[in-house]
């Protein structure tokens, strides 16, 4: 709870005689910006100042705000759509300094060095070496800098501020609420057909439009926009929204209050709806795999599978456009046959992706050790796509495959480090789930939820290259937080058991 007296006691500088003049100067500055037509910037500065005061009173708020803003992409949207200076948008992670300082300085806790950090450092080292030997050093170095900020830096900060089950639960709720808001905007956009309205940048329609199959009496075929939410890229939007679904499902099962369980269900439904309105076939494959894993893990019973199947049937009835998109997956395997009929009948997007994947594979074969440099595969696409011969586009294209893009750009060394990150993370989550499945179901459920989120990302990654990496590393960091919380819980139990046995041991010696 925000209390001014306690705030003054903790931060005596706030009682300084200079505070009132500073506030007056700030107010004059705000009015000046408004008069110059910069009302949005003035509002942003005022809100930032108020947020800073609130974070000083409750440092954990900084963590929740950063996670919420990262997922909603609000900082990028503010810069891109509302002319906020890029420096302000880039300064968002600085809010984590407040909870970090609280843990290290006031609570005198130690830095958290996650076991996942070592393979991340190795992945960074490979990228640096690859960039130094790249033919496109400028692009490679820019990508390395992005990784330092949105990968390594974000992971280190989040794993050091999310240290307790309570904080992890609140962070998970921040993600779910962010997903519900974005997904809700997409649902409203689809219902109202307001595809020309980006809703402040949080409901961006992509440039992709496909034939919905229906016929309009006046204009003929009805086209369906593929929605792209806060990101502006439809497949990536589906990917990150789908990662929220297991988190929401386990909150439905894990919350004790009926109102919170209902809210979690609503957030999950809106996030899933947002993912569906991107009309991504890769997301559909990832969703089915997630359900299969949950069935084998016995989290979903047979009758619940039937209910989910009924819900999916109703969804496809409401969105027949999606059904038509999924039907095209039936011919995917035929593309690898020797005949030409399948190739001729397949849609252009599938042919393009196979070409891009094949080109990335050839780049990897020619540069197997450290690749061609982070972020530089598009510069090689034209040259290598001609060798594939399916469908070459007159543009620099991405690999559209997570694993092939990493292999092409950082070689076997980078791919091995990336897979090591995944192995250490998923094994840590699996051990946490097994250890606390009975003794502490909350930790076990969190471990399972983040494990499924990462698996969903990896599945959809078969069809998408490594981009918008802050989303991936944010979930890896939170998974690392789960592993840390589970290990701390185990140490606490071990100490408690040791203390309980000490009197008995003393009596035996006596």
C-alpha cells in the first residue's frame, strides 16, 4: 500500500527543500509541451513521474509494468505511432533497477546466477565471433547488440527480480491481462470489420489478406484480413498469443477464488481468440501439439478433450475462413514427392517457405561452423534460393524456420548453444514439476505451464525465424525464475528437516 510517510523515511531526498521548486519547474515544462502541441509526450512524462513514485513505494510494480509493457509492445508502439522519443521507449528495462536494488541493497540478497545463464553467454560469444567474421558486419553487430539488451540483459534482470512464488504469480497475471486486452481488441476489430483502425497501434491488421471463400452478392469474393495485434506481423502475433494459453489454463486450475478462475478463463479465451484471428496454420499445429502433451501428462481428461474439440468446432463454424486455411495443410507432405502435381497445386506461401528453408539449409552447409553472421541470412537468400528452384521471390527473405535460421547465421556452434539453453531450461522445469507435483502443486503447475509455453514457441518456430526475441527470452527468464524458486523451496525444506532432526540426534547421543 502506498504510504507517503514510509516513503519519506525510506527516501529522505524526497523531503528536500528543492522538491517544490522541482515540481513547479516540471509543471511549467509540461504546460510548455502542451502549448507546443506535444500533449501526448507531456502526458507520457507525467505518467512516468507518477509511476516512478509508485514504484518507489512498491518496487515490485516495476517488474509488473515492464512485463506488461513488453508483451503489449507499448514502448515500441509509443515510438512508432505516437512520436515518443526512442530513448524513452528504450529506457523501459531501467524500471527493473528499482526492484533489483531493493533485493540487493535493502534486503541484502545475493545475485541470482541461473544455470541457464552459462549457455546464454556461450550463445552470445558465438554470435560475437560470427559477427566479426561476417561479410555484413554492420547488420551482425546490430543484431548482437539487440541480443545483449533483449536477450541476455532481459534474462539477467528478470531472473533477479522474480524470486518468490507470489511475484511469479503476479507476473503471470500481468501477462494474461496484457494478452486479454490485445486479444479483446482483435475480437472487436473482427466483429466490427474496422480493419482500417489500428486502435492506437495495439490492433494492427497485417498486409496479408486471403479469400474467405464466401461470396458477396455485389462485390464477389469476400476477403479476410489476417490480424496482427500489437506486433504488426500476423504469424508472430499468433505465436506469442498462443504462449499465454497454457499459462491461463493453469491459472484456471490453480486459483482458489472462483472470480480469479473465471477471470483466468476469460483471459485465456481472449488470448486464444487473438491467436486464431491471425489465421496462422503454424499456430494451429502448435496448439494441437500442446493439447496432446497435456493429455499425456494427464492434465486434460478425455471428457475435457471432447469439450475442447467442441469448442474448436464452434470456432471453425464462427470462422470458416480459418477452416479453409487449415485444409491447405493436407497437401504439405506431398510437396516432398517426386511428382510435380503437388507442387503445382500448392499455395504460393508454402512454396516460398520451402524455398527459404532450403536456402537456409544450403547456407549452413557452406558455412557450418559459425555461420554467415547474426541477422544476415536475407542477404544470401537470392543467391541460394535459385538453387532450390521452387519459388524465388525478388526480395531479401528470412529463413522462416527457427532452427535453420540460427544454423545459417551462427553455424553448428550457435545452434548447439541455443539447444543447450533449451535443454537446461526444460530439464530444470521437468525436475521442478516432478519434485513438487504432490508436495507443492503451485510450483509444479507453474513449471508445467511455462514448459508448455516454451514448447509451443518451439513448435511454431518450425515455421518462423528467430525475431522479436524479447518475447522468447522473457519466457525463458520466467522459466528460469520457476527453477530458482523450486530450488529455494527445496533448500528451505532441507534446512527445516535438518533442524527438526537435530534435537533427536542430541537425545540419542545423550
